[in-house]
């Protein structure tokens, strides 16, 4: 029954393109005010064909009213090697799979399951949930990927979709005026089947690359510093609220992240002018629901020059007291990620 639901669900989502939602256009990316998906990582950012891969999503609910709890759902369909590596091509791929399943299914098979996959029906019970999701790559994923002109070597690509929702998931009615067929076909709904707004959900896309002869590890966070000293993540930081008339007049709270040199891996796909491989680029994104950062991200390692000095970021305390959370999310430019968080107490 679950396989039937998956294939019927594939046909239902073939009408649209998944996009990310959640942050207001007027808020800094670092400011958390709503349901947010901050990062997703694979335990094997570069995997071997046939390997089992586990994804993990970091999500946070910064809404002031959490009557409807936030949940993480995964679409139980892995899209492999879409044309030109475009994620929205996956919907046509899913539709073909669903059509093939329907054609060969007996009564009560995929077609019967499709009856559940219509607007107004809660799909959440049929979707894997929780912060992690595991799947297995096809053994011939690299072999079946078309050769890409200019690429540094053969590879394969798998794409997985997830939804962070403070409610439940339903199929969204297709707009007949959407001639480009790029409408998001899924939505987050409350208990009365009212569609929720972008503060209540995010739809994400995660790519996992496969190589026969390359590996990549997630970066390692050694520690954070606060005002130049190692930070106890369990204890966090305690600050006074800022009473200045202008936020830039607030005291500078300086934060930084320390990454070991071993995380700066060689990137065989990036060659310098002499044909030698360079290293990864590594950076950190900062987020907080209390206070404001001066900027959102800081470069930690340059592909050619290595460790970057002056990677501190300044956090200004808010004007109101309260407790919150700060996140440091480290990325490399080959899909690796790592994160830590700590509490902030504002007096």
C-alpha cells in the first residue's frame, strides 16, 4: 500500500515545482521569526553508487505562537539523474513512474491509493517524518548519468524533497492559469484545511552527488568563541538588553567558529591555472531569534589561500529581555555541512 501511495503521490506532484518558503523578503536571513529550514546534510555528501545515505535536516520554529507544532516530512521518492541536473525535471520523472505503476496495477493498487491523494486529504500519515531520512542510491547511478561537457569527471545525482510544516501536508489544487506548470503542488494546512502562509512551512531540495573515485566529508566544528574566548555551548551566553536608540550603538558581541585544517579537503573538481586541484571553500552562516547580526555569513577557508583571518561576526543584543537560540551552520562548497547551537539569555 505504501508503494502504491508513493507512486500515486508522484503523479500528483508532477504539476509543479518545489520552492523554498519561510523567510520574509524584508528580514535578514540570519533573523529567525518563523518556521525555518536552516540546513540539510548527508552523512555521505559524496557517496558511492549503491551506498545507503542518511539525510538530516536542521529546522527551527521561531513563531511566537506554537499551538500547532512544527514537523519535518520527507517525500518518499528519490529523483535520480534528472535532465541537466534540474530539480524541477524530477516531476516529469515521477509522473512517468506513477503512470507505469498505474498501468500495471490491479484494482486497489496505485489507482486506488490515488483516491487519497486529492486536495483536502491529510497526507502526513503516509510520509516519513522526523529529522532524518535514509535511502539507497542505485548501483548504476554514475554509469547512467549523461556525460556533462566541461565536467571534471563522471558523476551521478540524487535529489530528495522535504517539508517542514506547522500543520499537516495536503495536495494543493492546480491553478489552470499556471501555464508554466511551476506551481508548488504541496501545501501546509491547519486542522480546518486552511492553507497556511510562508511563516508556517518550508519546502526544501537536497542534492546528493555520487562518484566512483571521490569522497567528501562533512566539515568539523572544533569550537565556538565568544569575545575571543572558547564558548560553553551548553551554558551559552548571557547579555544585557540594548537600550541604545540605534542598534549600531549597542555593544559588539563577537562570535567566531573554529574549524580544523583537516576539514579543508582537496577538491579534485576545481583546478587552478596550472591544472592542480584546489581545496574546498568553507563558510559559516549565523542565525538567531534574539538579537541582530552584522551580516549573515563569514568565509572561513578560501579555496586557494586557506584559512581566512578576521572571520568574527558581531551580534547586537535585542531591546527586550528573554531567552533565545543562536545557530552556527558551517558549509563547504561540495555539499558538506555541520552545525551547533547555544542558548542566549537577555537580561
